[in-house]
């Protein structure tokens, strides 16, 4: 049976070469390998993989079109549900979503759904072909705050429905975390911009340098002709540990470090005027995907030694296994069961060392992971010159705190109706990280699509 065939590996750059360049690590499937991988699909009558996809792509149908060598047809199937297939094929955690439910994966490795999605999307881009049908204009106008994954997905579905959509983006370029947070070697920025241009071709207007909460407000948008508003501002406020020394020169939040490198092209300095100072030895605090991105970026910026500092064991790391493996291959070191308690500086206020404690794992906490417990008398120092804090981020309060009548939870996230994504203000909807807290690109897109459905119903009844 086809399902017994081994899963096909993705060709990648050599680890020693890629650790010093910003070119994309994964090189994509050649056509013959993509077809062979697609032939592993069983074409289940009740495909559980679709249930595992937050945007409900008809996975068996697009894979069958690959088998039939109708690659553009496969792209059209994906675009029925997803507005960013070239992005999702690269950065979505398929191993915990669609591929986790693949029937082939019960006894063998699951079908490489994400890699096939990327293949199809890249093929379409190479052919210069991208068409999406848009309904007749409805005369309704919707404002979207934030051009990240949630906002872009919401805009796509609303534009398909015939509504006039305008996106208000605070930064100078659209894309949100896709542009400022995910490194070039994982997600090339030209790929993101191609996907965004496809949205503009559908009639979506994108206004940049528009800081809602400063230049305008949610209520002003509602009073200026917009029939509905969607808030998709994400989780861009970095968390810190609150330990001594976090204000020293040489300490970055992961947000600043990655934004300066990615969006402001610090890796191309001095061609682009955004220097990113990096020491010989770098410590990255945290072990999620953002931490892996920061560590691998530090290597590429010239650091001689980069260490992940994490208070639990490898088994509890929240990052994708693929990202952890890539970091290890490239030479990132892991200081596990270790937690920083202070950052030491020299006489000029520049980072020189990290003071840490050794930990051991105790009983599971509310997350189900074993709780880290400090070992008495285990304090030690690590020599470092740069520290990147990558322990998570929360909602930026600029929009939420300037919007009267908007209900928030105790963490500052927007409270919405679970079915429609409508907030406490009629006609105002929200989705993505600003509602759930920091999550994945595809979950934010799923929320944007769900909100678009809620907005459609609202506009029908308005």
C-alpha cells in the first residue's frame, strides 16, 4: 500500500553553511518528490486531517490534485480556505494539527501535508498565477486594525464576500509578525509580500503607518462610515523576568531583537541602516519558537556561541521539534534545567555575565508540565555579552485601553462571543492573539476567518 512508503525528507541547506547566512533553510520539494509524497495519502472517506486544520482546508482534494499533476488546481482548492498558503506551508505546526490526525500516521509517518501545501503555493507563485473569485460589491465597509495573520485572513474572506475592506497597519509595511517576528531563513519576506499583493488584487486597501489609538480610534471608525470593525492587533508587548540587570546595555526583548533584524533588515547592515549589536557570547532566555528564532538569528549575526537557557528539560520545550533540531544542527547550545536570577554588568553598564540556578523537575503544574524546582546552593555564572529575553508576550494595550466600552479579561485580552467573535461593542469584532494570547499563525488565521463569518452575518442583519 502507498501508506507504507516512507515519508520524504525536505531538502535543506547544509547546517554549517546556513548557520552563517539568512537564505531559506528548507528548500522545498522537487516535483517528483511532491508527487511521491502525495501518493502516500489514503484519500480517507472521513478525513480527520481536515478537522485538525484550523482553517479546514480540503486536504485530501488538494493532495489528489498533486497526484494528478494539476498543481494550479491544488492551489485553488487550498485558497478556498486559506489566504496565505505559502506562509502556512512554511511556519504552521502541522505536526500538532492536520498531520497529528492523519490516518497514515497511526502506523507510519503521517503524510507531509505542510510540505505539500508549500510545494503547491510555491508552484503557483512561480507560474505567476493567482486568481480568487470575489462577489459583487455589497456596499458595506469594514475596517480591520492590524495586518497580521488574523487581520489578513479576515480581510480575505470579507473581500470574497463583496465588502469593501480597509486595513489599518501601525508599522510601515503589512504582515505583522510574519514580517517582524519570523526570520528570513524560515519565512522569506518576499513570499509574505506576494501573498499580501494577492489580497490587494482582490480589492483590499492597506493603509500603513496608521496607529489606531493615536491617529484614530475604533469609535471614530464606526462613526466615519465603516459598518463593522475587526481588531487583530496580536500580542506584541514583550514580557520580562523582572530580575536585576534587565535594563543593562546588551539586553533585548525578543520582539526588539527580531524586529530590528527582520523587518528593519539589520542583517543587511550597513546596506540597511539598522545595526544590531551582538556579543561573542549570547544567551537566549526561553525555549519556544521565538527563542529558537532569536538564537539562530544571533548565530547568523556573528555570535561565536549561543545558548538557550531553559528551566525545564528538553521534553517540556514548547518549540516545534523541527526548530529545535535545526538549532542543534547549527550549533546552538542548550543549558537546560537552568534559570537566570540576575544579569551582571561591567563598569560601563554593559552585560558581562548571567547568574543562574540549577533546577530539577517536580510535580506537574496546571499546564501539565512538571514544575521546575530550584536546587539550593546551585548558583553559578555564565559569561555572556548579549541577552535576549524570549519568554512570551502579551496584548499591546494601545487599542484596547483607548476604546471605551470594550470588555477585557484580567490579562488585558479582548473578551468576545465564542460563536461570532463580536466584542462587547456592537459591530466590533476581534480575533487572534489579542483574544487568546500568543498562539500560532494558523490559529490566528482561523480566528480571522471565524470573525469574518460573524461580520458577514452582522452586516446581513444591519
